[in-house]
């Protein structure tokens, strides 16, 4: 509506003559714009490149669609996000179908996306190449990470659709080659939610504990039949690739035909061109193994026979070269006979020499001389015992003397030592008496002693040999 021109405004807003346009609130104007945009455009299809993609904890997705000259905000509500055939990411060129609306809280217009597809096969391949390069840069496709497959797995886990021809082909081929226990984890192999369930199945097999009620597989096969790139897209999703790379169990990818390539092929430990080929890679041929065992048994027996014959021939040749036993032991036998004859003569001669030596020294061995030396030694020992008894410290006690010691048994010979010890023991001839002293010691008086007269006698030592 047209509003009358006004040259200026006053301090207070007031209605003027002819003014039939009342003032609108911000909310009223924002809601009016919202209704106008939603009514005018309705459902639209918008082509652009995803930028700033973010998945909120609520499940809603927020991003922008842009081209060379413009940018528009976009939102995918949680219920619609669950039905998308691929996981949106930055840089993907898509065609989004939805309704235009506004967000009054920020004065922005946006598209509410209900369906979204990649903008042609070129955009799909570009997204695939970008994702492959990003995952390869993380090292998920390194050859060093790939493990050797078990030679003969006891249990094989298969992740595939339970109703397709793929599982029948795998079971049939395993039965022909080498019957093995198979555990199938049923999953959809295309469409919405397929990638999430395939990744969960791979991780589920890896989480089975050994020795539990469900046997833990020794090998996993992820299989699907052929199809277009759109049909196989679930096996290009990042969550499936990461699950395959992180699997603790060796994994064979068998997705599509021989010419089909998906990103799980790069992350698996072995790629099979077809599901049937995956079964052939998983187990050996039992008939061939039995034939090989039989052949090895025959070759082993033949080798043992040849070896035994050669050893017998070698033994015979060696025995022919050995001398006769009589010739071999003749010198030793002759030497023994010689020694046996010489031994009695040698013993007789030795005994004769010993008798002659005894006869030579017998006159010098007099019994009286020995008896005198023994008697002198006994007398000398008796004298020593008498001296030892006279020198014993307790011998004077029998004549009325006393010996003073401290409580530890140390003999005290000075008054100062007795005063310092305080607690004493007096040893008499008939017992011991405890005593205590607190007196100060007197200065000891010097006593002149007469010089002892030297003993004049024999200077022979106590332990000298007695003179004969």
C-alpha cells in the first residue's frame, strides 16, 4: 500500500488525516513475508554445491547450497535426513527438492529439503573420487595394513542380503570345495540405511567373544550382486569403509561384478571379483587337500625307503673296511697278559725290600727310651696344672680374702673404680654378696716395696726337654 509522504516526523507518533496504514510489528511483517514466499514459490528443485554441512545432535542437517553467484541456506529435518540415499558432504553437487520458507528469527530465507540427489553421474564420480582421496590420505588403504587370510577357517561370517542369489552361490561353492560353518548377518545391500546396517554387521562380528554361545568367525565376507553405481553406493559410504578397515577379523569384499569397484574393496584385506570367487578364496578344495596329503605320504614313504637303503649300503661298506675283532684287540690282550705275569714278581720284590728296611731300623727302636720320654712329658704337664691352680683368682678366697667386681663381673683393683661402679659384688670363698658404695675415693698411699731378691737357679725353661 502507498503511504502519504511526510516531510518529517515529530517526537511522538500520531495518526494523521488520510493515513489508513497502521504501523506493523516486526513479527507481523516477517510472517507476512513468510506467507508470501511460501505461497508464491511452493515446491522447487534447486541445483547447487553443498557447503558447510553440519548434522546436529537432534538429527537435523544444516548447510548451504551455492553456485558461482549466490548462496542459499538449506535445512533437512531429521525424518527426511533418514531417507537420503547418500550421506551429504561438502563439495557434492546436488539437486535438492523442497519448499522455500523464511526464518524470521534471523531475517533469512531458506529451503526446507525433502529429497536430495546427486546432480548426475559426473557429480557422483567426483564425490566418490574426493572421498577416496580423503580416506587414502588417512592410510586406510595401505597395503601394510592388509592381513593374510586364514588357510582353513572353521567359521565364516557373511554380511549380505539373506534373500538374494548371492548367499546361495556362496553356500553352494563352500559346500563343493570344503564344507564350513557359515553365519549370515542379514542386511539390506542398497537403499536408505543400508550403509549403517552393513557397518554395524561388520563391527558386530568383530565384537563376538571367542568361546561364547555364538562362535566367533575366522573370516568375514561382505557380498552383494552387481548393479549400477547408485545400487552399490552403500559400500562407498565412509562408515562402511572405516568399519572394514577397523575389523579385527580378516575381511573379503565381494561387491558387484568383476568390473565394479567400491571403496570397501580398498579397505578390505582381499577383494574378490564376485561373491562366488570370494568363497573360492575363503577355503581350499578338500579333495585337492586329501590328494595332496596322500601324495605327500607316498613321497615320504619313498624317501624313507631310499634313505634306509642308502644307510644299509653305507653300513655294509663301512663294516667291510673295519679290521677283524681279534686283530683289533690283539695288542691290548697281549699287554694284559704281560702285566698279569709281571704283577706277582713285582709284589714279591716290593715285600722283600720292605722287610729289609724294617730289619735295618729295628735295633734303634728301644722301648725304655720311649717310656722315659713319655714319663718326662707327664711330669711336665702335672707341674703346669699345679701352677695353673695356684694362679687361679678364686684360690685366695679360701684363705679369707675377697675379690671385688662390678655387677657385670669385671674385677676392680682400685678404689676409684669401686666408687665409680657404685654397685659391687664381693666374692668370698663360700658365696657372693652385693654391695653399694657412695664414698669418694681417697688418694692412694704410695707404699715402698722391697726389691725382691732375684731367684738364682737353673735357667732352663719350663717347657724345655729334660736332660737325659
